[in-house]
C-alpha cells in the first residue's frame, strides 16, 4: 500500500496518476478502485470506518490512499472536529507504519518520506 499526504489542492491525485499510474479512484469512499482520494472524508462520513478501512486495505494490498493534511492551522472550536482531526492524524501514522511507501506532495512535487 502507498500513502500520499499533503495539503488541500497540492496536486496529490495528479502526482498519483503521473508517478504511480493511478487511472481510477474512489472519491471520499472505500470502493472497488485501487485508489482512495480524500481519506479524511472516509473517516468523517463512513460508519465503522476503521473496520471498513481494514477490509479495503486487505482487499487492495497494492492500493493507494490519498489524504489531506488536516492537523495544521487553527484548532477547531467544535470538539467533534478536533476529534476527527486527531483520528485522521492517528490513522495516517498507522497507515504510514504499514505502507511500503509514503509520499508528501507540496506544489505538485512528491517527496518520498518512506
């Protein structure tokens, strides 16, 4: 599995298409494609997302997960938003530990950090 992280609108999907050959992706959902864009939305919108993500990763061992960095900037006032941000960060840490490669994309340029 490959994890790609970076700020919003930094070219993460274009990088995945150009460098990793991604041709199809699920947009904010865990579907049939071998790539999930907007993993942070999956964590926010999917009931039992942890189990669903484990199932997806097992079914797509060579898959690509793309996630926006949501932990930077102003701390949200609403507790649910803070909890969601923490879950996204902790999930990315766990996925990075398991991934064969991790990229951070900034301005469309990817840097392999693992």
